[in-house]
C-alpha cells in the first residue's frame, strides 16, 4: 500500500522535518514543495492500517509538523 502524504510545517522548519522523516521506516521519498503544503512524502506499508499508523505515530509527532493530508494510492478497486 502506498500513499502520498501532504505535510504542512511551522515556518522555517521544513528542513528539520524532512531530515527527521528520512529516518522513519516506510518513507520512500520526501520532497519539499511550494504552495499550501511544504512537503510531499511517498509512504509504503503493507496495509492501509499500518500506513495510517505511520502517519499518526511517525509523521504527525515530529516537532514542527502542523497538518497532514494522506492520499492513498490504489486503496479502492477500479470499476
């Protein structure tokens, strides 16, 4: 299961957050972007439940993270 996670950070904290995220399991990549979100991360976990746990217990607890939006890929069957 993969998902893009859009992450907002406190002003000036993007670099710190990306550095800390790189040490987390399941982070395929994390890129800084411009716009309403500061970081777009690609996560990979065996199940949707584990992916959600990674976001809540791994990313949202990083000091400087203010908001996340998780966008699962392939979570629902195509018609």
